[in-house]
């Protein structure tokens, strides 16, 4: 698998996939696009700027997240503090913990430490 060369958006979370674009935006409906290795884009190109695999990150969010709360990956590389809006058969995966954020600016500071497990919501 090639790990570089993907155009990225800083602060979004991507999944490493086996196709012509190695880093793709997650899709909670598709196992192959949510269960693999995750990384936070540090810039506009995965080769030039890199991908954070674990550590502190400023990421895009949807809804309210509060410090200490686990955060989950959602579609399009954003995080959410709840799986309440996930539908039946969507895949939920914890990607870390909120350490600060604001729903007003659409971003949050998190400790990015993706869990190696996931669950399918019934």
C-alpha cells in the first residue's frame, strides 16, 4: 500500500485503504472504509505534510463534545460525541478523547488514539 500522495484537508480523519487513493474519507456504512488504520491530516498532502497516527490533534467536529468524553469517527472525516444519529448497521468506532472544543467553531482538540475494535449498531 502506498501511504503518501493523497490530497487531504487538515483536521479531517482519513482511513488507509487499498486502492488508487490510499487515504480516503471514512464511511460508517462501509467496513473497509472505517475499520482500517486511521490518521489525521496535518496539511493538504499526506506525503508533504504527513498524517498523525496517534497524539494530540485539532480535528473537525459535528455537534457538541466536552472534555473527557470519548469521540467517535463519523462520515467525511469528522468526529462526534455520540452515536445517537448513527443508523442501523452503521459502524461505530472510538477514535480518542476530547480535551477541549467548541461547537461554535466546528473544531475540537482531541487525544487521537483510535481503538482497534468497532461495533455495528443494531
